[in-house]
């Protein structure tokens, strides 16, 4: 079995995480819909914390718009890639990158004008109590009235992924994940024959919103970033440009519909401290 520890997984994943958000029409929808909401809710200027920022896709987007960005990630490999990507684009004066953990951020209270935790880092904190600590940390370091953007991986998408791509080897995971969202090395060893992905907690929309509110956030928007395009990467890669554009418009039209949020591969919360 592969190493399912998130830190080790993303160390090994390397440059694939940088490539992920542009490799196909569906992952591009995740990025495009996310930055739509960043553009709408970010302050005009200021310091932004990018927690779990990996190799810097969002950090670079922010720096290009003249925000000062601090990127934090548990993977030393991803941190080094973020530094290289920033330097290559001559944005290293606006981006600092360092190793760190969302459960124990080293920054002082109310330090940042906006906080991002995008692409699912919070989902990789499987333990409920530790995830509650992590969510409180995101709130603690945000200045009063700062926007906080958090995206996680959905439970329905993970179940559809198993049904569509690995049913013969992993069907024993379906009921346990449906019941509590936990995807762990122990469960993969017990219920699946294949190699595992990084350990994860897969969310329902109501659960996600409740955890954010418990941490003291006001949740202003919940967004389904891929919506009906969820798990349709091969199909859309083979589709015409016109067909893909119609799907993009549909996903954008429905992205705040509660059913689309729950069904989407990634769900984004726009929060306020």
C-alpha cells in the first residue's frame, strides 16, 4: 500500500500538485470558480495567508494582484516548489513560503487581512477534534471582518469516484465513508485491495457549514466548484470546446445551489470573522 500520510503523500506527489489545476477542464473549473470568489470578496490590498498552499497556484494569483502572501504547507517539497515558482515569475518579493501545519499556525492573532485554505487541506485533517482546532486557527489569525476562504472535498464525490473508477477493488469502503466521511489507512487496508490516496475526511455541505460556524465564522457563501462536472474529467477532455463551454456556464449558474455544493468534488466556503 502507498503511504497515505498527507505530508508524505504530497512530498511524493511533487510537481503533479502544481499541474493539477490546469490539467483538464474540470480542475480548471475548480480554479476559475475559486478565483471568482477571491476576486469578489478580497480586500483591495493587504496580507494574505495561504494555508496548505502547496506549490503556489493561488499564491501566485494573489501576488500578481499585488497582495503580500505568506504560504504555509506541511510538505517541504511543496514549499520548495512554491519558492521556485515565485522566483521564476519574479514574485518572490511578494511571496514567502514556509513549512507549517494548519493545526498550529505560528502567527499572532489577527495578523492577516484575508486567509485562504484552498484545494482541500482541511479535509486531510481526519481527526474531528484536530480539525476543529485547525478551523479555529484559521479564524484566530484573521483580522476582524477579514474574509476567509476554505475549500474541502465532498463525500458524495468520493463515493462516486469509487463507484466509477475502483468499484471492484474498493466497494467495501462505500458504506463506511457514507456513514462518517472517514478515509483512513486502516479502512483501506481492511476494505480495499488497491493502493490508497492521502487520508481524508470527506464532507457533507451541512457538516462543513456547521464546523465553520462552531469555530466562530459567519458563512456567507457555499459554492460547488465543479458541480455537475464532478468526476467527468475523461468525458470533458474528449468533448468539443463548445460543449465544455456550455458545461462551464452551467456549473457557474448552479454553483450556489445547495445540491450542487453537496455534489461537487470541492466545496468552497466564503466566511467572515
